[in-house]
C-alpha cells in the first residue's frame, strides 16, 4: 500500500494556491485550499511552497559502470531526487561505453533498483565514442531502456558525414542526436575559454568558434535531413544566436544550457583552481548574459545539469591535469532561481517549462514526466521553498563526489519534497 | 606638537649639537692617527647608513691633519645580522670596499651609535668574508651602553648614559637633510621621525 | 602577508625596484673571494623541478647556496613524480621534510599558483616557470641586465621577438617591463601571438624590420622546432628570414642597443651565431645576473619574518571569491 499524501496550500507553478491529493501514483485530485479531504492521508503543509512538475535532466553523468569511485546510479539519483528531479538522462560515456543494448539496460535496471528517480540511459552515437561508425542505435531504442536520446557527449561527433547518418538513422524511432559541439582540431589541449584571460594565464584556449562552427553545421544538417538535433550545453552568445536563427527557420533544433554557464564566468579560472574546469569552459559575462536571455525567451529549451562527478584526486591537482566537470543536480534549481527567477527574467511556470516540460519532450518521456499538475496525471512533482537560503557544503551533498563550484556560496531556494509516482523520494529536504 | 627643524618633537632632548659632533670627530681622527702611528695602512669602513657618512667625515679630517687620504668605504652588515628573522625582510645597503682591499690593513669600523654590540658582531663576520685585516678597531659617535656582547669601542665621541626605554637618534646633514647635525635622546615615539 | 613570487603581475613598482636594487648590492658582493653569505643558514630551499631545466635549477641552486641555505634538488626524473605521484603529494612530502621555500618548475600553467594557494604547503613558493604562463625570475634578470646597460628602464624601448604564444618569458617580461615604465613591442607572426593580446600593456607588430631601428634592447625568444609541425609557420627558413636576428638586421639597431636571449638558443633559427657572439649580445651576462637576482628574491622572501615582495595575501582567508556571474 503506497502512502497517500495531501499537499495543502501549495502554490501551483508559483501561481494560485491549491491542495493536491497524491494517491496510487497519480494526482488524484486538485482543488482549492481546504477543499480536498482524504481519509488516512499524510498531510503536508505546503504554505509558502511552490509545486512544480518533477524536474527532468537531459544531461547527467552517473559514472556507473566504470567509475563507481566518482558516482553510482544509486548516489547520483539520490542527488537528483534531492535536487527535485524525478527523471535523469544518464550519459553514455561510461566504461564500458553505453553503446550496446546490454549496457543501457544495465544502467536502466540499476536506476529502477535505486528507485530515487527514473533513469533514462542515453545511448552512444558511435561505437566507443570513437566517432568512427554508428553504434547499434536501433537495438538500444528497442531495448528495455527504450533509448531515444543519443549522444557521444564528452566527444563531438565531428565527422560531418557520420553526423548526417546519425541524424538520418534515428528518425526511424523518433530519436534525437544530442551533440557535444566542439570542433576537435580547434580545441586541441584546450583548457579554458579563449580570450584575453587565457592568453594572460597561459592556458590553451577553447574558442567560441569551435562550438559555434559545429552548431552551425549541425543546424544545417538537421534542416537538410529533417531530423531532430539537440545541442548540449550551449555556452556562448554566438551559439544562442545560431539556435535562435534555426528556430526562426522552423528547423527541428533544441538546445540546453547548464546552470553553471548561467552563473559562473571565466574570471574564476584566475586562481587555477580546477573546481572551475569544465567542458565547455566557463565563458565571459557577456556570454552569461546572452544565455540567460536565450533561456528566458525560449531560444534555449532546457536547463540540463551536465552533472559531472569527479573524485577528489582528479580536482586536487594542477589545472592541466584536472578532470573537466562539476556537480549540478543538487544545486541546479537554486542556481536557476537565483539567476532567472530572482532576477525577474522568468517566472516559476517558465522554470517548470525549461526544467521539466521541454526536457521531457526532447527526451520523449513526456508521457510520464513534465506533465501538468492536474488530476489524473502521474504524481511526479516537487515542492520548493523559494524563501529558503542555504550555504552549499560539499561534504553534505548526496553525490559521491564533492566537486561543486558553489562551495560556501549562499543560494536561494530549497527542495522540500520530491514525489516520484506518488512516492516521496524526498521529504523535509531529506531523502525519504 | 610642533616639530623642530630636525623633524623631531621638541621633547626629544639634543645631547650633542653640531659643534660637539665636529669636535668629537676631530678628536677621533687624531686618536686614530696617534694609535696607528700615521695613516699608512688605515682603512675606514662605515656601517650604513650614518656610519658611512661619519667614515667619510673622518677620512676628510685625517686628510686635513695628515695631508694624506685614507681609503674609505662602507660595509653593509644586513646579511650578517642575527635578528633577520625577527623583523620583515630588510633593504640592503651599499657595501663599497676600496680597491686596496682589507688584507693586512688596519680597519677602523665606523658607526653612529654603539648599543647592544650586535651590529659590530655582524660587521666583524662580514669583514671576515672580505679578507684578513691586520687589526680591526671601532669608532663610534655615541656609546650608549647596554652591551649584549663582549664588544667595546676604541674611539668614542661621547659616552651617553641611557635607559633601554630611550632611543638615540643621530641626524647628519648629508644623510638626513637637516640644517645642523645633532644627536637626540628621548623615548622611541619622541625621537621617531 | 607577502609570501610568494608567482607572477610579475603581482609585483608593484616598489617591489620590482627593491628586487633589482637588492640584486645590484648582491652582485657587488659576488666579486669577493668568499661569495657565501650566512643569511639563510638553517633554511631549506627545495628545487622542485617537474621539467628538465639544468640552467634554471643550477642558477637557483647557486643562489640558495650562496645564501647558506640547504638545498634539496627534487626532480621529476628518478623521483616518485615520474611514477605518477601528484603535485599535491609531492608538496605534502616536502612540507613534512620542512622546506622553507619551494622553487617550482612545472609544465602546467598555474602549477606554482596552485602549490602556493591550495593549502598543501606553508612554504614560500617561487615560480621557476609554469607551463606557458610565467617565469618571473627570468624577467627580473632580464630587467636587471637591461637596467645595467641602458641606465634605467623608464621610457626604454624593448622589443621581444618570437613565440609569444607559448612563452612564459614573454608574459613575465611584458608585465614587469610595463610596471617599470619601459615601452614593450612584441613581434611575431600572428599565429604565435595569443588571442586578446590587444589588452596587454604593449605594442604588437608583425614586421621586425620596422621595429628594429627603434629598439634599445631586443630579446629573441626561442622557437621550438615542434611549432613548425604545429603549422604555426611554413618553414624554418621562412621564419628565420622574417623573424630571425642576423647581422644585417642587427646593424640597423641603434648604436647602444643590446641583444638578449633567455636561452637555450637555437642558433641559425631565431638568432644567427655571429649575433649571439657579438659585442652587443649580453646573453652570457644574463646568466650571471640570474644568480644575483635569484639571491635577491630568496633573500627578500625568506630572510625576515615577513617577505618584502609579492602579492599581499590576507591571512587565514582561504575562502575563494565566487563570482556570481553577470
């Protein structure tokens, strides 16, 4: 028997307050405050809290199999639940690479066993992420994991012909290719955003053009093949312009931005602390501005965390030797609140759209996630306290790794409760 | 508090005036010549900064009296001090050893104030690294007592009884930009520039 | 509190002048029969070299020994570093051994900065070259050499020619020389200039011939042969013709101008043999001055209870500034 929850007085999508009854995995009833009654239900006083559909992450690195010292499906999904997510897409760059039905099914099964949120494996586009020949995309699509998103993330599918074939091929099962846009020759040994600062710091530059050139090419390929292209972690103003242009043409292109690219800038690299080493790199303040604007006007469809756990030793070293990536799941919503909501650029309904509705559509899981908070819908939702303040303590995170760039920072908002199909995965801000 | 022309508060007490200092230097010059039986192998090495100024003045006095010029230079002892670690890193002063070198010479070290003796200890070490003088003597304008090492001056301008709380400040025209030479005695704050 | 020498950008004009003046006094002492000074007796200086550089390591070693410090050479070769021990663990080891100062050379930009600021060691850190970032003592000895020959640096025209993109020497020199009031011009093919160089405190030219006659000092940077395979310029011959210093070009220098090179030279590439050995060349002198300058740096960092140079670091303040974006 699953517990029945009666959420009282929650502000739905930041709007009018309502009571929501969660029973048998679905939202059984939504009514005005005080109107919903249920015998034996656990009541949750949600006054002052905002109810959003459970968040959906298009871009998570769970590291299992292969790097269980950095994260496991279990620890990563705990972090996800605490961050308000009810679904994550697990990237394919594991060891072995998720390029066969066997590996994606293993990840999917581990997610089911952990039970903290739904885990949708992303399949590799090419065998071993090597960019040479297509992986068995169809087998992964047909597997129990029902893969719809394919990505060589971490590596760019740089071969134009191969990218074209991938875009064409996934049409057969309505898949999407999620491109990590990074022209490899222009970014050999790249360490940080290329600009005046990289020159001064003596770190090899990662120029915006290396991202934008691939995005431009892939937009044209998507238009040509009439297939769906999703662009991972756009990080430059130029990329936003390109996506905006593609959408104006009606091309089937979507894009995501990470929370860290909405808040952090390349200036942080000055102290050579690899906690700020990430790919694509932190960019300029002007880029941050453009990304925020692009997210606000819908050019950028989704916020995706690119949650990338790394063990201490891969960050506690010199810059060049450090791994790229930062944690994101447990801080994503707070960063979005800080940069987009508290700044007046977006309202909570738009947050729900960018962090749940549209990611679910892109990932083809919109039958279960990113649904309206209405009677009869799956009870995947999150309660957020927008007035809360918290200071990030990396040792208190659920993730197995500690590489958060927000250590010691005070961020607004806190996830109070997360429900996955009516079951609380998080209650009172703690794992249930 | 109104400052005097020396940039010192009035409470700091002048203990030597220009004429006193001049007489003391003249006397020391005579004493050096007397004890050295002439100026032949004498070399004066002043300890920067004011000791170097005084060494030059002494050399001029000796030239007046004897008609010969004695080589004069400066010897910075900073790198040899025993209290380096107790204070922030110090600026080095000029060391200028006359071309004749110190070997076999009678070296007269010149300093403005003799106090603990530690500066002179450092100077003896510094000198040791420069060569082997025939003998080393010490000339100071003021000996204020309170020695912490078995060191004494051969030539003293003035013996000045002081308490350890007091501070002695020497002001010289060439070095301090004052109109008249003087030596002051007062508390640290009183004699601070 | 000042503790380290990591970058010339951290040096105020007063700091830089203090180092050069101190080096000047020390240079005077180096003519003596007994060159050793007792100043750093009992202090331990570790030369931590992750990259081979016999020249720089020897220079630091001589400098530290002349100040009576105990010197430990810890090089990547034949040590646990080559077996993959991290910078952090090496630092912890040296800390446990009681190193007062660590002179570090590393192939990664920022390694010295990291060593100084990551909380792995309480030693003073001297950057002896980090990747393509900085090599501050080289710039200081260059400035020292120029000051001696040119009688000062204010308004002097210094031309630095070559692979600026990969040169830590160029980076350190541009910052330091600007601080000291010199006018710096960088000359290189555009492929060997970093992006964003417009913001550096110097002029940039692609044409060596137009700059040579207006140079009081000209510094030739080494061009590594592997840059050619990287496609930064077509051939050695073309590079040498356009950006090398030969006797013909040298003849166009003003009368008292000097020729410098941080070494090691590639004779026949960026500098011809006759230029390197000419009377204008101060290249050998640079090496000698290196010892005095490094002694000055070690003295000013280590001798007192507080360093006299370097960036001011707030004590007990390990909280790094977190930028909150735009």
